[in-house]
C-alpha cells in the first residue's frame, strides 16, 4: 500500500509541475508542452495534481476541448475506482 501512496504523490506533483511549466512557457510565448502529455499525466494518476494546477495557475480552464478530455478522464477514473474498490467488497 505504501508504494501506491508514494506513486500517487509523485505523479500528482509531476502533473502539477508540468502544468505550471506549460503556463510559464505560454506566458513567455516559448515552446509548449503538448496537451497529450498533460492529459497523459492525468490518465496515469495525476488527476488531482492536474486539476489543482489548472485552478492555481488558471491554465487550460477556458479551452473546452481540453476540459472535455480532462473531465472524461476524471469520470472514467471515478467509475473504475467505484467498481474496483466499492463493488469488490
């Protein structure tokens, strides 16, 4: 169980950081981090970090195509956790 705690802590910190870096690059009009990578960080467990970073940095919050994908990932993760954790009891 401690592996999962470390994994989710690390991936959420990474997800938070890459959205912050992408926001910095956007403001400076530099090379950007792809949306695919930002969403991948959410898919592999960084949803909380990504969501908090989007609010904290005010980044990607008005881009509807990104938000649809992000919230689809959130919905699917909640669905999987519900059936894996709650229904397995």
